[in-house]
C-alpha cells in the first residue's frame, strides 16, 4: 500500500506513470483508451499509478518543441470517470500555481474522495503569473494529512546548476511533503550528487531523509531522445552515444534504465534514503508501452533481491 509505505519510509516502491488522453480525443476513443489502460495496469506489481497533468512548457525555452503540444484531459477527471475499476492507489499531479485557492480546495476534497494522493508542482514557465502558491497549496492539503501523503518533484539537473536542490527539498518537507518524484534520470551522477547533498543536510538537521522516487523512461527513437533533452533532462554523454549508436535503441534503453536503477538503489541503501522507481509510460506505440512493462518487471525482481539483502 503506497500510503503506508511512504509513512513507514519503506524502500523498493514501484509506481507506473501515464498521461490521460488528449482533449481532442473523441469520447468513445477515450473509453477505449481507458479500457486498455485498465487491462495493462491491473496485473502490474505496482504500489501506485501516477497520472500526470501535462502542461505546455514551450515558453520555458526558445528551442522549438520536437513534438507539438496538445492539452490532455484533466487527470483527476480521467481517474474519476474511467479508472475506478483499478483498485491500485493513484497519484495525481497538479501545477498549483495555475489554480485559485478555491479551486485547489475543491480539488483536494475530490482527491480525498478518490483516496488519491497529490504531487504538487510549480508554474509551467518563469513568466507565468500564478494564481496561488505552492506554500498555500500545502496549507490547504494539511487537513488531509492523516489519510494522504503529499509529494513534490526534485530535479537533479537543477541541483548541478544551482546547488540548492537539497534545501528546496527540506523546505518542502517542512510544509508536509514526504516523498519526491524526480524528472527522468539519464545521468545517475547528477542524481547521486543531489542525494549526497540531501543526506548531508538531513544529518546536519538531525532529521530523516524523505523517500525519493526516481523516474525512468525507455526511449524508442532519436527524436524522443531529443525531446527528453528539450524537457531539460541531461543525458550523460556516454549514455547518449550508446543510444545513438544502438542497433536497437529501445532494447538498449531498457538495459540502460535498469543499470541506472541498480546504481541508484545501491547508493540510496548506502545513504539510508528510502527510495523507489517510477516507470514512465507516456508513448503511444505498442512496442514502447511493452518496453515500459518489461523494465518494470525486471526492476521488481531486482528490488526484491536488494530488499532481502538489506534486511
């Protein structure tokens, strides 16, 4: 159970991340998509299902977006209307700054009725004028703290540039955050530098480290590789060369993600940081969806072994 695993600071958490259908999708196709999602997810060995709230980040950079942005159905509405059959706990993303306090209050109420948990993120771009703040959103969530856990994102790349991701995380912990979901990891060194700073800061403050859930995503083409970089994800040069020169980029990306997960899990065990993995499945091609499931099942076996060894 995701809620209890977070509260108990258990390691080895596995979650699966999806995006809702696009708003332009006909209603009958939305129903079909939901049915396929249910069939795919219901037998997976996961603790929770993440449903992303995808925002247009085009103003974040001057570089052209590799894939045109299309707005998606509201993730909580998609869960409410189409995924109730899935008994697994849900984690719903919400960019707090684009909603008013009244809207956020109603959203938290609806979220609680679904027994789902929030991951709150900031505004889509620096020039966006927020309607509310993350601080206020955490305050509104606080009334549900006994039956919910609130998450936030962590960005190893930001730590490399600014050197303060550990402090950002500690500040959010003070607001009630107990777990963090990273953006996709393709540079394990960046993640370990962030983790080292986090462990040192927690030790200095005599507090326990929060759970860190690392996002992993298979990659089926060089165009997707470019899109990951457009999103601000740093791909380690040796990993990039490996994938660009691969005869089968999708299969090699599964192996690469597994290797990164192995390194990060060992490091978290060493640093006494509870951890888990979020296997992202946001592609629409069948082979890429199947690759995400393959990776997830391989990680399940790896984590079982590591958890037994760590006892």
